[in-house]
């Protein structure tokens, strides 16, 4: 029985080994080949198609600055003293020479009276010296006094005359100080600031009022040295000023011959056309037109820069083709930012807009049901 069982085990093991060997030696079924990829097709909207076109490309420099009145002035105290009255306020129109404020004149009146009394005393001394001189001349002619005494009388009369002239000059100074207490407008314009109030004691040169003339306004802007080299007086510009919806025309009126210390910026001044909404102190920004010429251009976003050389994706046939282009200067065409295309495209060529994103070259394309519109 033992031998029978041992033989049965040997037969089973041999059969299993043979079956395993036959399966391993049988050819494997090949795996199915992957399906060929289906070519992608993108659908383009009118906004995704841009046409290269020739137009007036204007090159410009961005600027910003503050609107200022060409003619402005401060009314300042010319003598120290208490401010008695200020007859105008912000927004009031004034004319050149109009009295706008007055200082207290009590002390000035006393000084004027003192100077007048000193002049009267000097005049009396001159009268005495003149009478003494006349008498001494008569006595010298009669031989009663020596010529030396006459010379002393002549000197006394000259000294009295000088004292009188000095006293009269003091009167004039006191009278001028009295007149300086009446403050007048140096220019015609509108009061923009009232810097002192009645009752305050102000020192010499203290600011009382600011007056601006709104008939002539300009924008003061600062330019970098490399940009200032391209700007010339007479060039046109367009500015957008706070509170005014439309652009304003401007012109470069003049340039500062010196650069600012520290920043090395160069100040330029642009004259503005009159506008009822313009105010002294408003902020404006815009661009100076340097030159304008006919050029083939595209929006900057349509030129792709992910390769060593700039290129565009041109819509040729039903596929997108990459075309290397050479760009020129950047500018504006009809208010839109554009970049000049020097080589690589012709007028009328259509390219993919940058807003469409990264699309591989050779991708098939088609338009949406709406008719494409180029821009």
C-alpha cells in the first residue's frame, strides 16, 4: 500500500510539471495596439483672430504731473503787525491793485507823526543856521568878525540842511510803511488760499493769500534723462485730468535746462487748452507724441516670446503655422497699443490672438458659427 501511494504521488507531480511546462512554452497573445490619437481642432471666436494691418503708428512717452497756473502769486505782509481785516475768501475774483487785506496802523501812525516832528525840528534848526549865516556875512563885510567865523556859520548851515534832508527821508519811510499796511493783489485772478485770519499778528513776509490766474494753465511733469532727449518744445500731447471725462490737448511749452538734484529728472511744462473744469492742483496723466508714421502692426499680445525669436501663429489653411517676425518700435494706432512688424508678415495676414493661450503649432482650427471679425 505504501508503494502504491508513493507511485501515485510521483505520477501527479510529473503531470503537474508537464502541464506547467506546456503553458509556459505556448505563444502569448499580442496586446492590442493603442488607438491612433485623434487630431485636436480648436474653435476660434472673432476675438481670437487678429489681422495685421497698416496704419498711422504713433510713438509716445507716458507722462504724469500736476496742473498749475502759469501766473500765481502770494499776498505777503510787508510790515509786521496785527492783521485787522481780510476782505476776500477762497473763490473770490480779484483784480491787480485791488485792496484785499489791511493791517493795524496805530503804531505806524505814531512813527509817521514822530518822523514829521523830527523833520519840523530839523527845518527850524536850518532856519536858525541860515539867519546866522546871513548876519555873519554882513558882519564880515563890515569887518566886525573874521572870515574864519563866517566859515563856521557856512558849515553849520550845511549840517542843518543835511539834518533836514535826513528827517524828510525818515518821513517818507514812515509814510511808506503806513501805506504797506494796505495789502493789494499783485495779479488778477482768483483767491485759492486764505492763509491768515483777522486778529493774528503776522511777521514780515508772512503769507496772507494765494491768488492764481486760471486763464493760463500748464502741467509740470518730470522725465527720465533718456526720455527727455527725445522731447522738444512744440510737440503735441494728450492728457487725462481728474474729473474731466475727455482727453485734453496739450503742447510742450518749454523744458527746464537743469536736471533735478538726486533723481536727475528733467522738468517739462505742457500748456493746456482752456477748459471750465480745470483747476489749479489737479493731477493729470497722458502721453507726448514723439513721431507718427505708417507701419504694419499687431497688438503686443499677439507676438509670442516663448522661443529664442519672436513669432506669431498664422492662420494658414486649416492649420496654425508659426512665423518668425522681427518687431520694431511700440506705439499706438487709433488709441490701441500696437507693436511694429518689420519682417515676417504682410498686410491682411491673420494671426492667433494672445488671449487664446498656448496652442501647439500645426493645430487644426475652425471658426465659430458667427462670422470672424479681424482687428
